[in-house]
């Protein structure tokens, strides 16, 4: 995972995982709406998977 992707996960989590699929995007988007920290954590976890 590149440093730019990590920064994007912190600033705007749904945009960081747009290429991972619609389901992942929707989950991270909803978590970000519920709270910024859960969205960031989910985006980092999804981006860390191969």
C-alpha cells in the first residue's frame, strides 16, 4: 500500500477504496457517515488485503 493511498484513507476513506468494488465502497461510506474513525479503519483494512 502506497503512502498516497494511506493519506487518502485518512482524508476521505470511500474514495480510497473506489477500485475495490461496490460493496466495499458502500460499507466504508456508511461507516464514514456513522463516524469518521470507523470509516478510516475499515478503509485501511480493506486496502491492506491483497
